[in-house]
């Protein structure tokens, strides 16, 4: 029992902190130490982002869809895969199970599951990269837009970004989660900047929005670059013909 005490305490602290950030961010960030360490915040943001990705994966996975739909739409696939096909002899059953249609549906099922699982497995790497990038952008913006008399340290901004990222858990809400979560992250980061650096909400929102704007601009630039390369390849191939 003694060995379980410490892990239980860690879990209790994790969920209490998560609840405070999600529902009482002003209270949390007003009491947050800006000069604290970075190991715990990084571990915390890795945990919350992975938890959000895992829950979203379960919600969207084909297995959960089967359970959610009450096996109605997927009963034939389950029968094919399990071999529980009534009134068919053994050779006929084998031919039915391994028919092109059944194999194709099984491949789609497995491929969808693996694609979703890979997003969960790779989530910690994406979280680290996005957290560092957001920290750099917010740090530079804060140095430019916030009064120089206030000490702005990279470590403090990293702590803010890590804890503010907890709002990504709103992404587990079905249908609207993908829209709510980014807005919630920006709002939580804005509140954190207001509480820590005592600036106005407009300036805080501007700073907090910059990482999302940079991501959107990067996506647009990548899409445009891909389009240019694609059309050049098409033009080249037509010219060669």
C-alpha cells in the first residue's frame, strides 16, 4: 500500500492541476511561479497532449465505431473476419472470408486503425516541436510588445506555453473539439500572459495568437509551394510529350 501512495499522489496532483487550468486558469496562473523548473511543465504538456490524442483516437477509431453503432453497419465484416458464417461449408466459408471484398474491407479497417495509432505514438515528438516553436514565437513577441522593465525569460514563457497547452484536452469533445481546442489554447495563453505580466487582454491575445498565425501561414506557404511544384511537373511532362 505504501508503494502506491506516491503514484496516487502524482495522479491526484495531475488531475487537480488539469482541472484548475481548464476551469480556473486565472487562479492557476496568478499563483504560478515564473522562475520554476521546466522538467515538470514539459512532462505535464506531454501528458495532456498525449491523453487528448489517445482519447480522440479511441473516439474516432473503427473499433469504437463498431461499438458505438451497435455492430449494425459492421456486422458483415465481423462475420467475415471471425468465420461465423452460417450455412456455408468449410471450403465455401474459406472462400467467403478471403474474398477480395472481405480482404479489402479488412485492409481498410487495419489501415485506418494504424494511421490513428501512429498519430498517438508520434504525438510526443509533435508536442515537443510545437511547444518549442510556440515558446520561441511568444518569447520574441513578448520582448517586443511588453514593457522592457518587466523581466521576460525564456523559461517563464516555456512554463506558460506548457501549462496553457492543457486546453488541448477540449479537442476530445465530439465534432466541435477540433475547433474549440485551438481557441481554448489561445484564450488560456492570453489569460496566463495577463496574470503573469499584468498586460491588457488585447495585447496578450495578440501575442498568444501569433503561433497559430505562423502555423497557418506556414501551411498556406507549403500548400502554395506544393501547387507550384505540381503544376511545373505537369507542364514539364506535357512539354516533353
